[in-house]
C-alpha cells in the first residue's frame, strides 16, 4: 500500500495545538487519504496519546475513522463514506 504524506498548510499550523478547529481542519484536509497516524496527530498538534482528543473533536462530525496497519505502520483513513475499499477496521 502506498502511504501518502499528511497534507498540512500554514493556516492549520497557526491554529492552537490540539484545538477542535485544528483537528477538524487537518481531518478535512486529509479526507479520503490513507496517511500515517502519528504524522497526522502531529499536524493536529497532538502526540500519540492524544488520540482520544482527536476522536472527541470528530465525534459530532460526519467523518468516519478507519484504522489500518501496514508494514508495522499505524495508518488512518478518514472519510465521510460509511464503507471503504481498503482493509481496515472502523474506529468511529
């Protein structure tokens, strides 16, 4: 599986680290892309233990979270679709 780099921009990086707005902006920027979970969390301003903060921020959105593991990498796919083509399990 080809892993894409996490997309970010200066506007997202200027938002408060770990804020709901920054988490949602980073999620929407990377929608329907398989990316490295720790890298995405870093762009969101969170560390690996900050996963619950990410889920709390996404809880009331229409974004579904899918987790995958490939070559011992923690991967994530966020989508507004209920089903995906990749092998993974739905987290939210």
